[in-house]
C-alpha cells in the first residue's frame, strides 16, 4: 500500500470512529434512530458533509469493516468499489489487500 492509500484509509477510519461515537451518543440521549446525521466517511480530511441514515442503515454498513458510507461523488475508484447506493450517498468497499486489511485493523468494533 502506498502513502496516498495509507493516508486515505487513515482519514476514513477517523470519520468512522466519529460516527461510532455519534451512534453511542444518540442511543444514550434516546435520539430518534430513524434519522441520524453521520459524517461522510470519505478519504478527504477536509470533508464535513453529513449524510442522513437510520441507525439500522448505518448498522448494515458496519457489518463489514471494509465498507464505508460516503456522499455521492466522494468515491475514490482506485482504492474502493461502490457496492450499494442510497438517497444521496453510496456505500463503498475497500479493495482486497492493503486498504481493506488496514481499515479492518483500525475498526473500533474489532
């Protein structure tokens, strides 16, 4: 894995960690789980886009540590593949090898 791929996966893992905390906080505050705002989990460290998902939708993304939810247009095709689409967002999966292994190792649920 090259330096660019390492930086991208680090950024995505950071956004995922923030989203994990948002899930925990929303549950503790008993926020309506049908519509929550999540950060785009793309590789752009300057991205501040928000994506509305239900807690259930986010949990489906999190079943695979190599999948991330990103705003439509934020895909990075040389390191990930689109595996599903939603309303204004896409679910991407890191390609096998270095990127997928790195995000799995950084997964807060592992």
